[in-house]
């Protein structure tokens, strides 16, 4: 939790971008797309957990049941 | 100084998003979501203390607890709707953002029905 989460997602994004470029340059468009998709899904899993914690916290603070 | 920390997180996240937006716009949106969540989590404990204070004031002023709870609920719904709407608007989906905000407004009106009813009752009682 905290700023390291932002850096984690940024690192995944940069890594995926670099891998994407490399795979496209070597002529493997399908694998490049798969890499993009995998990165997106990994980040989405992290983000969904965070959104769930956010909504639970908001619910707890504002007595929303 | 927590405000410095929050400002630093915001600026760093903005720079990271600027770097990433040209390559992967979909991950940039997710970073902005996570930044919003992280900043809220940092102030959540203090926000909860502020709300406890307000609750104790409301109890001391003998306001009916149902009114105060309703106001808190309305604030929470407004925050969630605003958060989701801003995320959609940042990603360029203005129409979805306005629909989320419409849903939030409708929910707020439904929650406010007891308050409006008691206000109307009061008005009717005052006017003979």
C-alpha cells in the first residue's frame, strides 16, 4: 500500500511497452498483443482489489450498508 | 507532514502517467485510479476521526441520529459516484461519467426522502 503500488504499476507498464516494441520489431505481432493483454489483466487484478478496499473503507466511514 | 506526502504522491503519479500515456493509455488510467485510492486511504483515518467528532456534536445538539446518518450516507454516495465519474471522464468517456453521476443523484434523492418528508411535515405544522 502506498506510493510503491503506483511504481509497481508503472514498472509493469514500461516493461510491457518495451516487450511490445521488441516483439513487434521481431515480427511477432500476436505475441506482442498477448503480452499487452497479460500486462493489462495483471494490473487490472491489482486495481480491482484496491477499488474494493476503497469502497469498503468508504462504506465503513460513511455508514453505508 | 502528511499533506507534503500526498502532494508528492500526486505529482509523481502525474509524471509517471505522462510517461506512460503515449505508450499504454490503458495502464495510465489504472495508475490514476490507484493514485486516487492511495490518497484516499492516506486520509481515511483522519476523515473517520472528523466524522466521529461531527457525530458527537450532533449527539450533543440532540439532532435525530437518522438525519445525521442520512447526511453521511449521502456524502459517501456522492464521493463514490464522483470518483467513478472522474475516472471515466479522465479516460474520455463523458457519457458514462454523466450516467454514473445521474445514478448517484437519484440514489441521493431516494435517501433524502425522509428528510424532505419531515421538512414538509414541519412546514405543514407551522402553517395553520
